[in-house]
């Protein structure tokens, strides 16, 4: 079983839709939870992060972490064609030499069509 | 802005060749990583380094080695390239105590 599982997608939605992207994980030692966005032919870039459980909002994006269920989500409100990209969840430990080692989900390809 | 530069965008190599992928970062980051990205499998960690000359195996180190002789440079070596190593290779760096990784643009390697 992979440490981090991400809904495979691909996902295609109309402009203005609310998008929900999800990941589950099995390792309770993960403390940092991140979402990276990767445009075509580019490297991933950090979109949002959360430490431990809770919600975090940044404009149209909301990240949620539920450590009791080992489940994280990214919500995109009023989705735009410019949001079309691959979204990768990533997780990290909080100490030791493995601190900062990122474990990624498989990625979900999102297309927002006008 | 942090810049992570990978030496090539595209590479075509023959089976059995020794292949070097180079990565340089300009922000004095302690941690550097090599991932490969394949459709449906996401990013898988090959090796990472948390200091000069220090390295740790990631999830899929078989068939690869790494070198970090200087802080800014992290090299991935395929000792004898095989067709199943055809992939997109991504280098990343991050500072100690930070969780934000910065990625290079990727090297698409094809082994024929």
C-alpha cells in the first residue's frame, strides 16, 4: 500500500465550478501537508500548506486536514481555466534527517473548460 | 527568487550508457532531492541529500546513485541506463527547517 493515495482523476469541470481534490495517507507521523500545482512542462510549485490538523484559506483555495481520518482536501472555488494543471498532495515529517523529505500522491489532472 | 536549474530539458541515451543528470540551486539550501515522475505514479523519491557528501535512499534507489560534492550541486547517476528508466526526472531543493521545496523544470530522459 502506498503511503499517500490520491484520487486518480482526471477531472474535467466547467468554469465557475467548485473543485474538490483529496488524498488519504497511512503514516501518522506526517505533520506537514502540502498541495503543489504543476503546469504542463513545468516543475511543481507549492500552492498551500497546513501544519497538523485544521483549515487554511487563501483566496479561492481552501486546504483541510483531518488527522483523525488521515485525509486531506483542497477545494477550489469559482474555478478558472487558468487552474487547469496537475495537483499533487505532499506530506512531510517534522524531525530527524528525514525532515523535509516529501512524499507525494499520484497527482490529479484538472481541466477547467470555459 | 530561488532558482533550481537542471542541465538538460531533454535527453536521449542508449541502453547501457552511463548517464549524468545535473542540478544546481542558488539559495544555499541544505536539502536537495531527485524524483522521477511517471503517469499514474506521481513523484517518487529516488535519493535525497541533507548536507554535502550526505545522502539517503528514497523509495526507488535501485539503478541510481548520487553525488553531492558541493552544496549547490546534486547529481543523479544512472550507472547503466535501461529502458525502464525512461521518465521525467525532477530535482528539488529546500532549506533546513522549511517545508517548501523548489523544483527545477525537469529532464525528460528517453532510454532507447
